[in-house]
C-alpha cells in the first residue's frame, strides 16, 4: 500500500541570494513554548499561520508572512526522543518556502492534522520536527537556524530547528 498523501497545503520554493534571515529561538519557561520568528523579503501576500496538530494533542504553529514560512512555535510538545546520531540533511538549498494557491484573503489560518514527532541531539541544540509519515525529498534553509523539509508532493514533511538555547531554569 503506498503512503498516504501529505496533508495540507502545497508549497513552492523561491530562490534567494545573500544572507539568510536571522531567527532567534526563545523559550517561555512557564509554558515550555519554543518560539522563533523572522521576516524575509517578498511581496505583500497573505499573513497567517499553519497549525500542525496530532491525535495525541501536540501542536506546532508555522508563521506565514508575505505568503512564506517565517517562523515556528512548538506549543504543545509531542514525545521528544534524544538521538545520538541525529544528522542534518545534506545539500539544503537556500530559499523561501511559499504557500501555493489563491491568496484572496490577506489573513489565513490553515490547520493540518498529522502525526508529529520530535528528535533532538543529546545537547538539545538541534530539534527535528517530523510532520506525517512521508520522507523528505527537499531541504530548504529559510533562515540561518531553520530548515524546512518538503516531501515529493511539495507538502510539509518537517522542520529542523538549529542553535536552540538551553531551556531556562526556573528559580523559585
């Protein structure tokens, strides 16, 4: 039986040159939310979010600005697995990951229901958020510390979060 199609919107990749936008990851120690946002250059297309949810209650939200992925928040974490040999995808291309389709509204929210899993390296500075079960076909570096993966159908397959700071300690 072939794997099911990736859920949600399809994307195109626009080539970019020059320096990557900078993303800084921030922890909210009271809620365990990890957030990172950047603004890339582009036309005035839609603004909104892509909310990723799974049956176990995990939630991750991709920010969309000017039609392109512009950040990520991990709101409710799936089970996190530490993997000693976690390796970044090789040959990531530089680009903007832009939603396809009509953009009649300036503000749009899209919800995708798919299995979410997260692996991290032992130092917890790199996280790989996997969306659904299809393998990644392309890796696109959209910011200095964020790589988006697309599957063979140009659906969202995952995200790599790089340079994540340690979780802050809570002093009572």
